């Protein structure tokens, strides 16, 4: 973590001294992160830990000041467009446009990312089948289930062939089957392309199962960092990440969050107004 | 830039194709203005419009009004997109803020055009002597697009300041009627009290109406000045709204 100069170019994301406050509420409080190229890196923490704010700092939605963020060696503050070009982003909310068909949703992002017209159709088709929505592509997204919407958004994020995929709670509000469906697609694409994945979650088991390395976040800080095995090694054998979290923070992780409710109300609004 | 703007317009067309009911329901209000207000005031000849029949005089005004009414609440869509995470996703694409706003503004214009068709068909049925010159119709398209672009940017600017749907609704409602009645849409500037003339003079809606009247029914206006004002207004609106767009997702 201290070696900044030599290894920066092999990192997909480097954060140093990241801090952000909303009014007096410090959401991110001095976060340092290194995400290596090609890995699946998890930001794990309860609601309010500062995961989304960290993501928004990395994705140029919030000014990364004070502190510093680099994406593939590019300073986010100075190379905003180049950074955005490298990123596929899936926000925490279910954000596909319910009034459009699946294909139209993906096409919009293909256009916004300048996928050349000649390749566009093929590219859109490709990602739609990669997420298992080829058959539903011409239905409007308002008829989709939660899992399908999430996979559609995955297709939107993937259509630009990003080197870095940033997923903010990709499985929020999904049942276990749909959750596995989403992860299966992510892992397939990753194996095929070698893209880096930065994912937030408040599900212990998900981080354990899918992430190469995990940063435990709590109250705006990274409390612990390492592979799931590393994090568990300090504790008695067979310890769950849940127990790891409690050991590092003294708090419980799975407090009933309001994330699920958020997502559902978003969907309802989307259906009504979209 | 142009491709991005086109992409946003394509989306708007796709939405309109999927759900046409909105176009029909939105055409009801201008239709009522033409049918009830227009027919009544034609009969009582209360408004001096020279040799132009009042209904002919009114039709371009109602067309301009419909663009105002469509556009002034367009910012609600931006706020909804903010709440739904759509805006964040758009802002993480390599699209300049100004291109997003311009795209949205012209997408609103596309919607206006669909409604303009309905109003023009009704006007023709009611016997308004509309132009048959295709160049003038092209001009109408441009003016409707520019007018809608300005008012939708005004709405997005208010959205960026108000930050919430309710406040935007309130402000929108508060300014719609003054913009409408403080224009030459219903009556000539000549019969306005002095203070209202001043408002009408700085009101982009008046320039839109003036241009549409010139193009559609041949009332001599100040076409070049009108279009210039609308272009400047739209550009200013795009600038203001893009500057505030990032603020919405903070
Ligand atoms: N737009 C915002 N305005 C004000 N406070 C916010 C905003 N977004 C997040 N916060 C606050 O910042 C803290 C961290 O939130 P967030 O980054 O969303 O956490 P997480 O994603 O881990 O649930 C919380 O206390 C939250 O209330
Ligand atoms: Mg979050």
C-alpha cells in the first residue's frame, strides 16, 4: 500500500486519503485503496458505511478532493472523460428505463459510448445474450423481474467493453437464485475479458464467495483488508466473515437496512412515470 | 456531441412510440383553447387583430403555449432520473454535460413536434388559413424546437436549483401563467398596459409566437430577430442547466 510510484500502472484503481462530507456528516473518512488489474475487489460494509460515496468519488460523480483517485494511472480530477470511458457503472438503484425495451436501453449506452454504428447492433446483441436477455430484449423493461433488470443494467454497463466494472450493490433486493444469476454473468464476462471488478455489498456470503480481496468498511473507514481467507485467519478456524466483521469493528453487520425498500420504491416509481 | 444529442432524441421517439396516450391527452388542452376560447372570442370580436380572423391569430399562440406547457415541467424528468440513478449513470458516460442537456432539450422538442402536428391538424379543420409553403413549415419546426429547448432548459435549471420535485412543480406553476399571459399569444402587444408590454418584450414566448405567426399565417413579424432571440435564449438555457446538472447528483 505504501509503494505508490512503482506499481501504480498495474492498478485499476488507486485511492489515497479520500474524504468526503455531506454538510457535517463525514461519509468517507480517509480511505486508501489499491485495486489490482483483473481482480474482483469487494467493498463490504453495512448501510451508511460510505461505500456508495466512495464509488461516486471514483466514478467522477463527486469531486475527489481532498485526496487522490487514479483509474488505470489517470488522475480522476484531470482526466474525467478518459476515466469515464474506461468505466462501466451500475448504480445502487434499479436504473434501467422502464419505458424502453431491453434492447433500447442497451443501445442508448452503446451510442453514448461511441460504439461505431457498424458494430453497434452486434455488440448490443452480444451483451444481451451474455446476460441471458436475448429472448426478452424486445419487451419493455417494466415487464422485467428484479433480477432481469439488474442483468439488463449489467448489459448497459458492459456494452462499452469497460476495463473496469463498478457495481454498487448489484444484488440488492434480489432473491438467491437471481443473485446467483447476476454473479454468474459477471464472472463469465470477467473470465472472458479479464476486466477488473469493483463491487460493493453488505452481504457477507457474497463477498466471501465472489471477491478476491475485500475491504471491510465501517463509518467511512477501511477497517480491514485482505482475501477472505486472510481476514478469517486471525480468528478461530471456521470463522465466518460475519464474525470477522464483528471482531474488527465491534458491530454487527447485517442490521436490517433500508436498501431493499429503496430499491423497490425506485422500481415502482420507474414503472409509473417511465 | 451531435451523435449524443441524436441518441437522446432517439430515446424520446422510442418512448413516444411505446406510449402514445400521452400525446393524445396532452393535445386535449390546446384543443380546448382553440375550440372554446378561440371560437368564443372570434364571435364577440373583443380582440382587435386587424383583418386576420381571431382563430387564425390564436392558433400560432396556442402552438407556442403548448411548447411552453410541455417544456416547463420537463425538469421533473431530470429529478426523477436523479432519484432513479439514471442520471448518475448518464453522467458516468463520456458525454459532456452540455451534450446531455442539449439532448434532453431537443428530446423535449421532439415531443413538442408530435403535439404540434395535432394542433395544426385541428387548426386546419377549424378553417385556419395555414401556409402551404414547405420552407415555412421547416421554419415552424425550427422555431418549435428552439422554443421548447429554451423552456425545457429553464425547467432543468430550476430543477438544478430547487433539487426537489415538489419545489420544481411549485415554481413551474407559479411562472407558467405569467409567461403565457405576459406574451402576445392571446392578444396583440398593442392593447397591453405599458407594464405588461415590458414583460412581453423580455419574454421569449412572445418571440416564439411572433415567429410562428409570421411563418404560419403570414402576419408580418420580425422573423430574424425572433429566431436570433430564441437561439440566444436556448444557448443560455443550455449553459445554465449544464452548469447545474452535476449539482443534482451530489
Ligand atoms: N447525497 C447525500 N446527502 C447527504 N448525505 C448523504 C448523501 N449520500 C450519502 N449520505 C450519507 O453519507 C453516509 C454514507 O452513505 P453511503 O455512502 O451511501 O453508504 P453506503 O453506500 O455504505 O450505504 C451516510 O450517513 C449517508 O446518510
Ligand atoms: Mg450504498
